[in-house]
C-alpha cells in the first residue's frame, strides 16, 4: 500500500532550504526541497513544526500544511490514489467530502479531496504525481473558512525544476472601470519603487 511505503530515508541526502527570495512579494516565503528539485510558496509567518527527509510541516494561526513524500506504486494510479485519499480523509473523520479540481502545472496529474473536519474547520488533501521521478507529493492543509483561495494557491505553487522557483500563475483581472484601473496602477508603481527585501537563507534540514 502506497500510504505505508515512504521513500527509504537512507537513500536521501536532501536539504530543505528556506529562501526569502529577492523580488518576491514580501508576504511570501519560498521553500526548496533540493534533493527532489521541489519548490513551493506559502504566506509568510509560518512556523516550521516538523522537518525530516520525507515530511515537512508548517503552521500559522489559521491553518496547518503538511507535505509528505511517497514512492509510486504500480497499478491503476487513478483508482489507487483516489482510494488512498478517501481512506486518509476518513482517518481524519472528515465529512461532506467532495472531489477537488486543482491542477498543478508541471505535474503528471493531481488528485484531491476536500471536506470538513470534526471541529468544523476545512481540509484538503492533494496528491501531486511527478512526471520526472518515482514520486508522489501529498499536500494536506487544514484551514479555516475564508482561506480556500490561499490554500489552493499554495498547492498550485508546487514546482519540480532545477531553477528552485515555484509556480506563480497570473490571476485573471476582473473587468474594472478606468478610475479603479488608474488607482491600481498607481499602487503597483508605488510597490515597484520600494526597495527589494534582502535575501535571507535558513538551513532547515541536512540529512
């Protein structure tokens, strides 16, 4: 069973680096899992609560994210992963379950499930299937109502590349009047004129 078969730790020499990149929105933090060329972006201010060769956890006041790495199993990928997601959700006693519709650029496929936790908070579990490696990246986020867009943005930011850059999709602009557009442009220019944040690196794990 895939859920019970994590990647062998002895084979890993991964280093997880916390990078606050120059030019990135000051409210965002970029993480890089160098052993697998994995990068992702989260809101700033998260506190790392767990960090190992195959598992990483970070939490904020209103949400918690866990990233777990698994090796792929042979067989019917879609059926297997959907069944695993159902079992994981039931293990958390989630209810009002529904299939997620998240697509993550650069990954072979993404399977996800959403639901409500016993305490009334929301949760989403997403399995990202690698195109390049024998790897499945499972992202679980427990969050409060109102954070759904932020949570989906975090999952969509996962990228598998050597440039150590997360996916950053441009959001579609809503149609707006000229006055509002001029105001937004002035705000954008003001932000662009602000000095860039200095680059900061923090070593989180070294196997």
